C-alpha cells in the first residue's frame, strides 16, 4: 500500500477536516452533557453511552466523509464532483467554518462553566468551611449494639468529610455534643457556639434492610431546617450514605455535590455479613486498650478472610496496626503489618484516604521513606481533608524536619476537627513548648486537663514547660505525678529531667528499674535518653540499637540527643544516614531559629 498516496487522497477528500470538525463538535456535546446530566440526576451509564455513541459515530463519519461531499445540491458521492474544483473548495471552506464555530463554542462553554463555578463559590449565602457536627445516630431502644450506631455515624462523617468546603468534627469529639447536652465546661460551650450545623437522626437495621432518618439544624434547641428518611438494602449502605451526604451538603452549600452525585451512585455494594464484621472491628479499634485493639483486628481479619477484596477492611486493619505501634510495648512486626495492609487497601481502591494515611504514618515512624510519606500525607488529605489523625501525624513529620510553623498549623487543624481529644490538645502544647511559647503551651495543657482529670500526658507536658520556664522543682513534681499515673512517662519524661536537674541518684534508679524489666524498643529508647542526659554516650549508642523499632526513634536521634560530644561521634552520623535524614539543624519558627530547642516526648 502506498501510504503517501493514501494520505494525499484523504486530504483531497477533506477527510482530515471532517474528522477535526466532528471531534470538536463531539467535545462540546460531552462538556454540555457533563454539566446537564448530573443536574437532572442522570445515571452514570447515560454519560458512558453518549461517549460510546460518539466514538462509534466517528467511524461512520470517516467512511461517510470519504464517500460523500457536501454540494449546493446536497450530499453527493465524491466521484461525481471530482471534476468541479469550485465545489471542492466550497466544501473545504464550510468544514473550516464548522471547526472554527466548534472552537468558539468550546471557549464559551469553558468560560461559562468557570463563571458559574466562581459565582457559586463567591455566593455569600453558601458557607465555605462551614463547621458541621454529626451527632451519634440513635438506634432502637431494644438494641444494645453500640458498634452499629458508631459505624453508621462514622460512615456519614466520612462521606461528608470528603468535601473541602466543610469542616466536619470527628466522631471522637461529637460524642460529647449529643442533642440536648448542657455542657458545664466553658470549652464545651465554646465549641457548641462554633458549630454552624448539627446533623442528627436515627439508624435501624431490619434483616438486610437499613432505615435512616436524618435532620439538619443550625441550633439544637430549634426545629430542623431539613429532614429526610431513607430505606435501602444493607448491601448498598455505602451508596446510601453517599446519597445522604450529598443531600445534606446541598442544604448547607452545594459545592461540587451535583457533579459528584452520579459518581457516588456507582459505589460498589458490600457483603452484609462481612460489613458487620468491619463495623465491629472499627468499633473496638476506636477504644483505648491493647485488648480492644486485638479484638478489633480479629474482626477485621475475619472480614478479610470472607471477602479478600474488601479495601475498607484492609484500610481499617492498617489504621489499627498504626495505633498499636504507638503503644508502650507493641509487637515488633506491627508496623510492617500496617504497611502491608495499607498497600493492599490502596491496590484494591486508591480512593480510600485511610489507606494512604496509614502508609504515610508507616513511613514516618518505621519505613523512613520521607518522600513517599509526604506524598501519602498529601494524597490522603486530597481524598479526605477532615482526617484529624492525618493532620496530627503530619504535624510531627514537619517537626522532625524543624518546620515548626507548618507543624503547629497542621496540629491546630487536627485540634479544630477533633477538639475534645487530649491527643490533639496536649501534644499541641508540646509543640508550643518546643518553640518557647510557654503561655500557649500551658493553655493547651489547661484545656486538656479540663476535658480529663489526671491526664498523665498533659501533666507531663506541663512539667517540662515549668522546667524550661525556670520553675524546676515545680516541673519535677508534675513529672513525678505523671509517672505515677502512667508508668511509661517515668523513663521517657521523668528520668532524663531528674538527671539534667542534678538529681542523678533518683534518675539512675529509674534506669536500673528499666534495665531489670523485659526489654522492649520503648524501654530501650527511655534508657538511651537517660544515659544521654547522664553523659554516658557508650550506653546511649548501645540502647539505641535496640530502640529502632519504636515510633519515637527518629525524633530521639535527630532532635533530642543533642549533646555536642555525642553528635561529634561518627556513629551518630551513621544513625542519621540510616534514617535517611538531613543532619540536625535548629528548629525554625516564624522565620527564626529556636534557641532553647528540645521537643517534648
């Protein structure tokens, strides 16, 4: 076949112009349909059908443009007009006009869509970053299955949270904001005043049918501004909550809901028996004891055994292993298991934010692939900007590299999403302590203590803050109290502080107590810090070798162990290279290096 001759013939018959004109017109049709179809609730298959139709139409159009030309007398076969160059020139001119017109239409469609979207965002009647509290959904009085209520509430929060124009409180905090609550504490009253919308309702399961009643209110003491009932098969529970979230967001402010509604209707169904196992697993993972975590992981493993293609179960398992990995005595393989579960969740469904969040946390605390951790943090935030724990862990990722403004900003966002968690309040105080903002640190400690009596974490951070403020004995008394409440803080917080304050005998007594116990990465980390404070750097390096499995290890090496003689040892450089970290540098806050730097934990 002579390709040059074929190309020449295609050009002579205006096939190329005809194809360009067809594609330009088809693009305009698709853009208009992409806006119009969702507005009328059209199913996704309709859009797919249109694209297939236009694709097949292109094939027929190519054949048609080869065989026929447009003349003043209508369409005629090309062979019949080959001797009339005037007609051929006119035909080419008309095709050029069609192309030009299609391009103009395309520009107008794009400009119109941009103006429409921009005007919606600028509409003062729409609350951008409106703060929403989803209260725990009530279940029938004859059921005591708390896991079902929590699971349904969490599902709605997760769907609402995927919108960047809403700030949705986490379930850990909304438990304290149930309908009819009359908080005695000023902190709770302030948070109630700062909520723009309350979402509440009921959830009931009858066999494999689920019934939901949801209402939205601006004030818990007033009638709802919107309410609706839903009934669906349990297998379609994820699509149901996506629909409920879409309806709620349209009442609060539409954002991109109309456009996304069709996509959400295409969510995969669940297997009712494994979904119940998933809900139970998540329920126990949200508790605070190791026994509960083990029980939750067993439920999730059973769900995976029954349905190995369930990405949500793998993501939940990854989250559970990450939580367990931050405990005092986690199993040595718990964080690698978190990585494996996170990767599998992402392989099965890369749109689940929790899978990416777990992957970022694995590499932050164990894998030490900092670029991948950063990418995974950002990916999780794109998919769900309301994951409080994602912002919390990213804050400490930023602190590891000395970027304290970014660290505090992320931590503040975590606190705003989950205001009643001591984790996001007390540890924020630790960041303020590290940059010399002692008044702010103590304010966070006060808020955390107001939520929970005898909070060892808050008391420990207050102790370190008092010491840095020059109130050494007051600080040591606080650290002793924290150690009595939670023995884990005896080695990590009290021991090094005692030695630095000149109480060498008391500090070394803690070291001997830890050495007499069964060794774990956490106790090794504590001993490394105690011996570093005592100036015994040989033992510091010795204990660091067995501390590498603990989540706090990178911060200990790069930021805590800062004695010049210790850092001058070549073995310290080897530790930094092994962690793939840059050499130690001062913390930076408000554009200036921090003078008296020492992260608290």
